[in-house]
């Protein structure tokens, strides 16, 4: 019989459709053929030697001439930015209509000079360099007085919304706190008021005690498929130390995150034939970076199914993969 579970963090309900369920290995990208990309593409704006194709960069490691090709990670303003980096923040209310000037920041973080690679295929040091860039650029964007929240995300593959194959992530600094972020903050605050505990810490403690949905963990992070995963192989990576903000990571935690992220993505890459996915870092907004009730985490959502009318009409999801069986399957995939 199907089971309806609640995602305690988002308060969304999900139908675990056991009668429709497929075995974990049936979610491999059927008929997919991995096409080996070249390391360099002359028309790609993110490849070395093509630096003139992008706006003036905001970050590079190692530091050097912004037009040179001697870099490992670099960041540039998005050429087709969703928000304008120029202009004043202006709020307007006319009757029931509310608007805010579309100012903010939108950047692209180029994670590697190699056009053909992915985070799953990089080594730990390369992923660590990418995470260091995420941190530096997120902090820089938050220093903009007009920005209230930074959303850092990665779209991998066409089904996830990517338009350029070269490995990259993006961040958008918005002048408002998105509604979904406020909803999670309010849910977390309510739980803290009722219990005196962080809802994320409590979730992590229970998941580690049960163990059946854990995919991997190290000294600082735990990767698991949540009890009420909204879609097949939906993964969370939680820091084991309570911290509301991604920007609060210690120097010791950065390499640990790089290692568990790379290994988790490698399990998906090999176990499910490199599925398209969205990666999102869910972190507290600027005004809530030190709160005791919120806890940042990283979400990985493989795009193995499509959202259809029921999901759009009800706000509920149908997951045709057992979280417990999916976690067991991924644990069995070699991650080295």
C-alpha cells in the first residue's frame, strides 16, 4: 500500500508510491550514452583562452592577470543576469500591487578549466577549490547592502536547466528573502519554540540513529536520503555541527564537504549513469546567520522524473522510489 509521508523541514507531503515503485537500478538513464566531451571548445566562453568572451571576472584562483588562462576556478558576472548590479533599491506599493526594483547580483562560478569534467570526476582538491570560490563569492555578494539573501545553485544537464556544458555553478543575491526560505525559517522557529531544539539537528540525529537512509558520512558531514524525499534519490548533505549559515564553515570543514560532495555525486554518476541534477545550498539569509533554530545544508535533486499536473495542482509529490532502498543502492556504488 502507498504511504504518505511528511517532509518535516518543508512541511510538504509526499506519496511514496510503493505500487508504482521501481527498483533503484531501474532509474539509470535508459538508453543514455555518455558522450566524452573535449577538454577545450573554441566557442565556449568558460574555457581557457576565451576569457575575453565573459565580463570582467570577480574572482580567480590562483590570482593573476584576468586575461590569462592560468586559473583553476574563476567567477564572472552573468552576461544575461536576472538582476541588475546597478541601481538603487526602491520599493513601490500601488493598491495591491507591490514591486521592488530588480537590483542584486548574479554571478557564474566556473569550477574548472576542463570543459569535459564534472564535480563527480574531479579530485577532492579540485572540488575544495570550487567550494572556496562559492564561499568567497557568496560573502562578497552579501556585503552588498541591497542584498538580503544569496541562493547558490548548480544545474547539471539539460533536464536541470543548464544551457552550457562547461562545469559551473551560479549564485544570485536578491533584495528580498524568498518566500520558500521564510517558510522554512518559520517552521524551524516554531519547532525551536516548542522543543528548544533545532529541527535540522534533531532530524540528523534521528537519521544517524536509524542509519537506513544514510549514504555516507565523515567527521563533519552526513549525506542521506530524507524519510520523505520528494523525488527519487533526492539527497541532503548536513553539517554535523550546528550552523545557520554556509558562510560559517570552519577551515577543517571545507575539505570534508569537498570529499563527501564529490563522493556522493560519484555514486550518482556511476550508479545512475550521470543523471541531470540540481544542487542547491540552502542557507540562512543575512539577517539570520547566527540563529540557533536554523541549519544550513546542501540539497541534490536528480531529475529522474517529471513534475506533472497532480504535483502542480496539489503541491504534493509522488516519489516512485523507496528512500530506504535508494540509500542502500547508493551505499553499494563505489565512490573512489
